[in-house]
């Protein structure tokens, strides 16, 4: 009995010793983990301090060590923090791709940590990235999510920072009203903190808001306070920003000397700070390879862990897979049997459907050809008499003896121009739908093109008592290449609509670059008016064909084709039209097109300016079977002191050119006896140099190849703009003179 009691005591004694040793080990391990976490947090705090003070090289170097260490500790929250800090270093390097990748990883580990604060911070980070990419709509969404989550957990510091970052995005978006709302909220939340940099930056934003609102006294007072506080806290970056904005405020007030002195101080701080940025960027770039190595090690470790887990699960998976495969195989057999029966029935139906489809296709092709022929005929038959009306009214407007009828003649020409525009709209819709729209590009000056287009609305502008405003940003290249026909049609439709639906108001035409490099320029166009506006429930339907805006204040009727044409033309360039409008508050249309940037002037006949005086005494042969058209063309040319001769058809034209010397031929296409195509081919057999211009009312897309193959030099579509018609004649005569000298 004693012996048993002895062994029991011995067992309890040994167990107590082992238990005590085990507890000591656990306690030591717990203390070690606490120390690891404390040390890791210190590293995070140091990284944050380096970043906030502008010492980005040290921040980046430290973050390269923090990332693998976070994986070693195995804490999801720390991994989230490590990726987050590294992402902000990438943002500083303007590498938004790597930054976004790191922020996404940060987000995933924040969710794994089930930490609301970390998730709220992640929303704020993503808002910053989208803001950097100028995707302000998404940026606002994420900042507001961050604010809501911080408010849910009563984190006033987090709320303030989220408001601060939203302010940065709003200012970047020139949305100063939104910026002011969040500046005020951030300042209220920051009253009880001692973060000088945060407070000073908010005041800088407030001063910028006052400049935007032209409240310059408030702005100046704010910047002086900022400068004093920044100097006291030795914040060079904040001083740089304050002096720059202060000089801008002084300049806007006309205090040029003070603005200049202030700008000099800004320049000094800019040099100091730019030196820091440059060295930091070089340093961080040199560390990228090392970071990649760390990343590879981490990914390898993760992969190894996953493989181990898969080995454990593989046995059970094999059994499950075998069961699933057997079930699937059985289902497949049943499905195949069912499918074979259905296939036989389907084949029979498809044969019937194919026959019906083939028949429908043939019918569709016939209708399409008939449609093209119809529009071609309508084009010629309508444009020919319009040419007489527009041409004669233009000539009569120049006749001083008819001064008292000038107003009536203007109305006549305006009505004819309107009818022509309607015809062109119908033909344009048909052309786009039949995929015959031309993608021809030319070199042009955007400012000159817009000014030319807006000048064509002068009569409508005066009639509706409107003011047209053109704003073209200075960074748009002087010479770009693109589809000027497409751009002109888009702008003419949008500006025409703005002028039509606005009375006693303003129409704004704006163009600014949103992205530019040495080869491409993405230009955003804005057409804004102060007219009748469009109701919210009508804004989708206005892009449908033959849809018109209903308004009690506008009595005119449009064709309902302008906006559908704009939408379809932009779709051809993979672009879209955007509309913002309220009833009674005008409309705002925006779209973006990309053009080729031309560094040097390219030899382009469309850009060469020719001397109009060379026309005096020149001899031009008008080949035209329509008497009215003969008279119109002759009168237009004689106003420029040109000597004109008439040929009724192509046969007469050939004889005239053989017997006389002409400087240019205006050749109609559709004529009796011999048409313009055949006549031009005959002329080129004995005269290779005389310029021949096709003067036709037919849609040129259908005839272009035949016209140029016959030997003609250029094309003018009737009815035409007289100034452009004369320019084409001057250009061809001038080029021919250069060739022959």
C-alpha cells in the first residue's frame, strides 16, 4: 500500500514539473508574440512617419522589409497594413497599376482580418487610386463608403481623413462646392487634434476654394495664416503649396508685383522639395528588384502551404471525384440519347429555317439596292433645283441694287439651306445604316475648323438673339489629323440644336485635352446652351430617329435626325455622346474623340492658303445641261472677274477644249449625249494637265472612284458653299500653275 502511494506521489510530482515547464513555454511564446507585434507596429509607425514627412526613400526601403515580415508573423491585419503602405509608395511613383494591385491585396487581407477599421481604410485607399486615375465618380463612391463605415464605428480620426481625401478628389475634379462641404466637416473633426500638417493642408484647400469663388480677401488671409503655421512647424511642402496659391490669388487681384515676389518664394521651396522628390524616386526605383525578390519568396511560401493542404485533402477528394464522375457519366449517357432524338427533329426544322432565311436574305438585298437607288435619285432630283435657289439667292444678295429686298433674300436662302440640311440628314442616316460612311482623315487646325462651323450659324444667332462663345484650351496641338467630315457633322448638328432651342441666351463651344502624348491627343468637346432644356424622361428618346423635343416655348419643328446622326457617327469611332439637362435650364452635350498629333506641318493641299487674285481673267469652261445651273455658276464666277464659256454636254466640252485654251473645267456628271465621266476620259487622252472639277448633285460616295479614275482632279457637291467652291477652284488652278512652271 505504501509502495503504491509512493508511486502516486512520484507521478503527481513529475506531472507537476512537466505542467509547469509547459506553462512557462506557452507564457514565453505569448510574450515573444507580443514583442513581435509591438516591434512590427513600431516599423509601421516609422514607415508612416517617413511618408508623412516626405522621406519617401526611407519609407519604401522600410516597407520592403515589412511585407515579408508580416507574412512571417502570419497576422492578416499586419499583411493588410504592409500591402497598404507599399501601395502608397507606388502611388508616389505614379505607378497606378502596381498601386491598384497592392491595394486590392490589402483589401482582401482586411476582410480576412474582420476588422471594420481596416476595411474602411481600404475603401479610402481605393478612392485615392480612382482619384489619381481621374475616375472621380468611383472615387466619390469609395470615399463615402469609408466615411459611413468610420461613422458606424465612431472613429473620428478616420472620418476626418476620409473627408480630407474626398476634398483632394473634388479639387482635382474642379468640384469646389463639394470640396468646401468636406473641408468644413474635416476641420470640425480636426479641432481636438494636434496634427499640424493635416490642419494646414485643409486651410490651403480652403484658400483655393476662396480663389475659385473670387473671395480674394478671405483667400489672402487664409494663406498668410497657413504660411505662419507651416513655418512654425517646418513643413516645406505645405509652404510650397501655400505660396503658389497665394501668388495666384494676388495675380487675380491685379497685384502683379506682390504676386511675382510671392511666386519667387514658392519657386525656392519648389526647388528644395523637388530635390527631395528626385532623389527619393531614384532610390525607390533602384529597390524594385529587391521588392520583387521578396514577393517571389512570399508567393513561394504561400504556394508550399497550399500544396501541403492539398495533399491532406487529396484522398477524400479522390473518392468524391469518383462518385461525381460516375454520376456525370450516367447523366451524359441519358443526355446523349435524349439529344440524338432532339437532333433529328432539329435538323429538319433547321433545313426549313435555312430556306426561309435564304429567301429573306435575297429579299433584304433587293430592298437594300432599291433603297440605295431611291436615295441616290432623290439626292440628285432635290439638290439640282436647290442649287438654283441657293445659288441665285447668294448672287442676288451681292447685288447692291436689290438692297431693299436683302431681308427677303436672306429668308429665301435660309429656307433653302434648311431644306438642304434636312435632305443631307436623311441621306446621312441612310449612309451610316448602310455602312457606307467614309473614314477619310485629313490634317487640320481645330480652332479654325470650329470658328468656320460657328460662323455658318451667324444668321440663326442673330435671329434668336444669342451669343456664341468658343473656348479652346491652349495645349491642343496646332495641327492634328482626323476625320474632319465626321467631326464637322457632329459639331454642326449639336451647335445647330443649341442655337435652335435657345433664345436671348448663350451657346458655349469648348474643346480641351484630357490625355495627350507625342502621337495621340484625346480631346473632350462640350456644347452647352441656356435654352429650353430637355426633361429627364425624354433624354434617352432624343437619340432616336425622328424624335423631337416638346416645348411650349419653342414653336419650330426639327427633323428629329440631328442627335441620332451624332450618336451613330460617334459609335463609328467607338465613342459616346453624354447629355446633362433639366427642363428650362439648358442642355450640356459632351463627347471625346482621339486624333493623331502632327509635330510638323505636313504637305497637305487642304491646308495651303492660295492667292484669290489669280482668278482675275482666268478662263473656265462650264459643262452643264441645266440652264438655271449654267446661269448660277456663271454669275458666281463672273463676280470674281472670271471669263466663262458654256458647253451643253460632254461632246461639246471635248471640242471646246481642243479648240481653246482653258484654265479649268467644271464638269457635270449626268448629261445627255456624253456624260461627264466619259468626257473626262476623252479629254485626258489629249490634255493631261487641265484641272477638271466634278460639279454634281449625286452622292459622291457612290461615284467617287469612277470620278477620279476618269481623270478628274476634285469634286464639289451641289448645292455648295460659295466660298468653299471658290477655294477649290483657286487651289486647283494654283497647283496646275506650279506644275507647269
